[in-house]
């Protein structure tokens, strides 16, 4: 599995566990391996559909994505 997808999967887990450090690390990892801002947002929406609390982490991840 390409690293980009591993990072996106890890990011979805970070959203559902609401771990800000994990969100930071996996947002950076996903971006470093070619993930787009839109893919980050989509991962969050999927995680939110599965575990509603994940939606609150979306803004953090997109902010971190833009900072890198």
C-alpha cells in the first residue's frame, strides 16, 4: 500500500480518537506523500460519518495542512 494511503488511514483513526498530536503528524505525513487538501477533507468526512466526533478535528487538520 502506498505511504500516502497509509497516512490517510492513520489520519482517519486520529480523527476518531481525537488525538491532536496524531492529527498533526499524519496530516504532515499525508501531505509529504502527495495527499491533497481535498483528500484530507474527504478523510475527515468519512471518519465523521463513522464516528461523529471526528468532524471537530477537521479544522485542525486543514489548518495544519495549510501551514506546511
